[in-house]
C-alpha cells in the first residue's frame, strides 16, 4: 500500500518546522503532543486507485442507464431488426417482372388485397337485401318505432 505524505508548507522541511512549533508553544507555556506535526500534513493512501475508482463510477460520455433499461432497449432493437428483415424478405419475394404483357394481365385480374395476402371478413354479397331499421313511406306523418331502446318512460 503506497502512502503519500504532502506538507502544506513547502518552503521548510516538516521535521525542522515541527521543532520550531514545539519551541514556540513551549515559550508561551502550553504543552502539546505531536498533533501539530499532523496538522500541517495530509496523508493520501493509494491515490491512483481512488482516482480510477471515481472515474469508473462516473462516466461523463454517456448518461447513467439501469441494466433493465439497457436490456429493454437492446431487446427492442433486436425486435426491430427482425421485423425489418421480414419486411425486406417479403418485398424480395413479391417483386414481379413487368416485362411481358402476360404478367401484367395476371396482376390486373387478381384483386390487390389477394395479391398482398390480406384476409377479409365474411361480408354478405351486395345483391342480398339489407334489412334496415329505417323505413320510408309516402305518408307525411312521422312514425316512431316502439322498440327503440333510447325512448322509454324510465328516466334516470
């Protein structure tokens, strides 16, 4: 363990100064132990290790991030890369050469939603009659349906 002793009074030798201080204190009638010798010096043990530990703890290049945040961001980045790779592969597979008229006529005969693989819900054909709650009559009188759930006698 390396120990560094630094005197605050660089002009004089610390041992010589210690003797002078004791003489001055003895002149005024005060007895002091060796506390004065340590008052003007500071001892540092392993300064380099302390500095390295401080620099490792505080990095000013990057803001502090918790490990969970780093893991979540890394997982999000991996997910985006995988999604981008799937999208590129899908686009590569769909690329169609439009050099000949036969390929163009095939594309025009197939609906776009089928070419793209979009699944549609089972929608009734437009030729089937649609049953609506609205009725149109030739009478000028307005007729209110009795089974209207918004019109009732019970007011909140």
